[in-house]
């Protein structure tokens, strides 16, 4: 089931909802059915295969970000 972000037009509450196909939509705060679905930013893919959270933006473990993986990784 997808997760959507909504804004209630009655109380201005913003919340996320794991939405099923036949699920009735209502505000978690006031119960209103006047909701607007908001656009959410998708998750950004992680480059490389490193599991080290401090190793962001590199492709081969170097300390500087790789602007062109072919130039720094020997590919």
C-alpha cells in the first residue's frame, strides 16, 4: 500500500496515510473528509554500494565526491 501525504482543509493539519484501495479518507485530528493530497519528494537513490552513512556522494570510498565515476574509480 502506498503512503500519501494529505492536508486537511478544515484544520490545516498535515499527515501521512498508508492508504488502502477502499479505505475512507478522513483527517486524523478533526475527522473532516475535506483533504488535499500533497506532492511528496521521492527518496533519492544512494550511489555506490557502501553501507557507511558517512560515505555519501562517492562511488568508491574516496573522501571527495565523484563528479565522474570513470575518472576516480578506474572504470
